[in-house]
C-alpha cells in the first residue's frame, strides 16, 4: 500500500437569524429559551436544544450537570432521548442549539460534542433521514449543517459493525 492523503471537506451554511424561515426561528427561539432551564452550577455554561419532529412538535432539552461530572447529560441528548422515548415513531427533522454564559449568549456557536454527534448519527440511521443542525450565536448568526455527517465525516455506525475484518 502506498501512502496517500485524503482531503475531507464539509459544508456549513452561515446566515443571519433574520434570513431563517419562520419555523427555523421558532426552533432557535425554543433552544434559546431552553438555556434558562439548564442546570449548570459548575460550568455556568447553559445549553439549550430544540428538536423539530416530523409531526411538527418541538421538543426541548438542556444540559444537566452533576457533581460527579460523568453523570451529567448534554442538552442535545436530553432532548433526543426524551423524543425517542415519548415519540418513537416520529423522526427528528432538525435540531437547534444555543448556549448562554457570562450573562449573554455565546459569541461563537456551540456545536454538539462527540457523544452527541454519535447519538445524532444513530438517529439519522434509525430513521434513515438527515437531521438539519442549526447552531446559534449572539451575533445572530446561524451555522447550518444539513446532516451530522457534515460534522463527522469519518464516523462509526451500524455499517461499521458489519465490515469485514
């Protein structure tokens, strides 16, 4: 085998909040509102997530910290797991994320952590459907990824379990 280089590219669209559709604005606003219910006494980094289900319902979640740090849970997974438990037959069409600390929304966007990305990859596989991800910052910018694959092009999913050794 000869050494080679592979270049991976990703596509993220950036636009202003004002350029969002009314439904996207509603989803982002729900994520922003969800930050106020986050439990983050240790990091003081309050994250809100809002999911749009196929039936039009919006489900929110927020980060829940714990003094035993690994016992907490991110906003995105809180929302996804609730949606999957309560609406198992409704695919997730979009996810909005916002984060708040130091008295305002974050200057930069907050993207899903690695564990949340893995869960979103499973959601896309489960429903055989992309999940649009909208990431908001206080500059009123929205970064949009059309699928979690945009944020993790070399991923581990159910196909990886069936690959030949």
